[in-house]
């Protein structure tokens, strides 16, 4: 990792961050790892959207900090966590930008999960009597 240039999102490589469309639930099998009504959806260039969940809404006892690091010129240095519950897919299954670049500062303190290792659901809000949501989840 010798290239530590910082790039800003632009028309050729757009990045948007917005509140998730509903409650985000992340499961390893049937075990809930994260459940948040305050998640963010990051959309970057042509990549699939990624749900970022605030650390306080993640069961951190299920995660083990790893030593792996990677660098993205648009977001900064990522650190990784393993999730032993996943067995063979455990290593580096979760990542976080502890000090993201200014353009994506909103994801600081949030964690993201590899979609091929977890079931990630966005539960659509639905108005019901009494003002409580609880719409269906979309994986």
C-alpha cells in the first residue's frame, strides 16, 4: 500500500451517503449481529449499495478485531473484524473506516458487512395505527 493519494468523489466516481430506507438487520445464520434504525446507505460509482450500521447498534461481542488493513483513495484506511460465528467465512467479514476522508466523514463510527457472508435486510417502514412501523424486510 504505497499509493496513499486522496481522491474526492466526482461525476466520474460518485459517492452518496443517505439514511437507509428502513431498519437494517444483519444476520449470521439466524443470529442477529446488528439491528439499526440509524444505518446509512453508501452508494459508490457502479458498486452495489452498502449498509453502514452505527457501532452502538452492532453486537460487538460477536466480532474480533483483526490486523488486516486496506486503503481506498476515496474513503481512507479500513480496518477489519472477524466473526467466528461464520466459521469458514469468518475472517475479515466486517470493515470500518475509523478516520474516513472528509468527503465520507458520515460513515465514521459505522461498520459494514460483506453481503456474501451475512443476510442483510432493510425493513421498509410502514405506517400503522399508533405510529409504529414494522414493514417487511427486503434482503
